[in-house]
């Protein structure tokens, strides 16, 4: 693996397709031979020079800008050559082929996905969290996600991790000193306030975890499924949330027979909303396939909007069918009971008597922790549990639904300072939290368990180091960088 990473690499760095400008990038220990073959002119460091790109016979492949970034002041830490040509696919392929031809003597090869960024990481130009932030910035689906990825790329997340690591190292030094000199009369741990240091460390970790959770929401979003009986208004609700006519809406039951997806954003958080076929018994073969797909989406959902029809709320048959659906919903998925068509009922409808069919399903507090909630829902006391009345046709009540979806996700307003994060970061931080809790228990016993305390602190530091790549397995690096685009 190391020998392969020492080889010179080249790739088209811009997205496939036609464009005004396309870039071919080369990274090697020394690119002078390639410069001499393709750009027979002086290239001052980090200055764009315009001129022809020469083929092997001396003819011009294209006219464009060439920039030489001498090592170590480059993206990868190696010598880097960037050729900015016209963005036609054929032109760029010719230019890449010419680079490979000119670099045959130094074994130049086509780069693998993410290999430029991988070299930047291995050469100390970026840590692993910053490298991942590059891909997240490219893939950002909202402005808030892009801003958060930029903060991580600038090192804000990494600085928080390093601050936690440094505090852990200080605490480990105290514990190790106590283990090395047990005969000393001075109690190192009490004198240095080890208990207070550990508590401050846990408090700092909690703040970092909260910001990382918010960043993960900006990156991943929330997978929301709209489910319910036919003609409850599921497609109308999707259209209302999206602000566009995405799904066909008719009075005919069973119009939606497949899954319709749309990504929207609420306060910068991407919500992947899925409209599904109406859930009912006795459907025809084609509709039944759609119903099976609907249940498949529900199983994978982060939240389910269980839509009911207010105009049929007094029907015993309708209530029984809704209850049957509720009984089949996954117990570990947050469910919001939403009563639609408020504009079509009399003002005297007693919303307080609407049944809460999703009782017992988890909801989520502001930190994103899932909690059980078994209160009775009513319009008079809407904070007891998630139950909302609205009109998909007029839009009345949609803001309340949007707000509650964010609450289920654990989102908090004013996300300035949030850095982008991934599930692996959250997993590592949760492991750090668990190790520190064990460490606190051992610290309470002090002399009887100092060796176990030291071990928990060591494991916590290793988990932190995995985030920035200071302690990472090669297979993890391979998985992370293989998901980048070629040329990045």
C-alpha cells in the first residue's frame, strides 16, 4: 500500500460533462519532466501561466493555464501541477492521456477515488476530520450544511477534539504518576483536583457531542415517511411541504401506488420526505406492491407522519383501520399523529376527543435523545405528545408540523458554530463518554482501582484520536477515501 502511495498520480479533477473550464491534476515527488513535456515554458511557483499544452509531436492539444505548486506548499504536500483547459470531455481525456504519456518514465498512473486527499492526510496537510469535511462540503445539500463543513475543514472540529485530548493527557499523567509513586505521602490526585478535571472534561465533551449531533443532522438529514389510509391527503401534504406539485392528487382512493421522494429543508436541515401508497386491505395486485414498498420505507424511517382524515374521524370503520395500521408501526420509530383536512370540517369538531393512535412511540428531546412518552394528546394540551391538526390544502398548521419534525430530530435553533460531523464521529464520542463514566466510577474508589482508571482514560484518548486519524486502521482509511470522487 505504501509503495503504491509513493507513485505519481494524475486525474481529471472536475466533474464529468461539458463546461467552460476543466482541470487535470498531477501529483508527484517531482513534476518537472511533465512540465517540460507539456508546458515548454517557465512556471513560477503558484502563478498561473497561459499558453499551449503540447502533444508528443509538438502540436497544441489546447490553450489554457498551467500552475505549479512546488512541495511542500501544495494540496497533497507533493509537487502538484494543475492544467486548466476548456471543459470538453474529449479535450480533458486527451490532456490526461498526454500527462500519462509524459510521465511514463516516473510511472505516473491514474489516481483512485480520494487519492489526492488521502495523500494530503498522509503528508500532514489535513487531519482525517478535515479530509472528510472536503467530501461533505462537496455533497452539502443546504447552505447551513456547507457552512458547517467549511468550519470543519478550517479545523474547528479538530481543535475541539485536540482540546479534549490534551485535557485527557494531563489527567492521565496525574494518574500514572500516582501509580508510579504509591509510596509518596502526597495524594497527587486530590492535590491536582483530578475529580474536578474529570468533571470539566465530561462537561466539555457533552458540549462537543451536542454540536456534533447538530452537524450530523445537517449532513445526513431526517428520513420522514408520510403514511396512512388512502385519501388521507398524503400526496397533498408532500406537495404542501415541498411547495410544488410533485405527486398526483385525486379523490380516487389508491392513486399513489409507488414511493415518491423529495428533499426539503427546514432551518437548513435536510428532510428527505417520502410519500407512500395508502395502507389498506383488499388492494389489487399492483397497489399491493406499492403498499409493501410503503411498509419497507416505514421500517427504515427516522420519523413517521401518521396522517388521518378529520372528515372521517367519527367513522368506527375508519378508526378501526387506523388502529390496525398503528399496531403494525415499528415501536422504535417516532410517530406524529397528524389530522388533515381541518378546512373541510365544521368549527365545532371536538379535537380534544381525537384518539392518539401512535401512543407509546418514542419522541425526542432537544438533544436528540429518544424518550418514551405516554401522555394523552389533545388539541387543548398539544405539548403532551406529538399530535397536530392541519390543512394540506390551505397550509394552516404546516409550521407546527415542521417545528415538531425538527424537535424529533433533536435540532436546536441558531446553529452558528456547528461543525459538520459523521456517524463515525458520534460513535467515537459516545465511546469516549462511556469510558469517562467508567473512569469517574473508578476514581471514586481511588487506590483500589487506579489501574482501571488509567486504562479507561487510555481507551478514551484512543477513541478521540480515531476522529482525527491519529489512531486509525488502514481499512478504515480505505473505506473513507474510496467514497470521494476521482480527482479529489
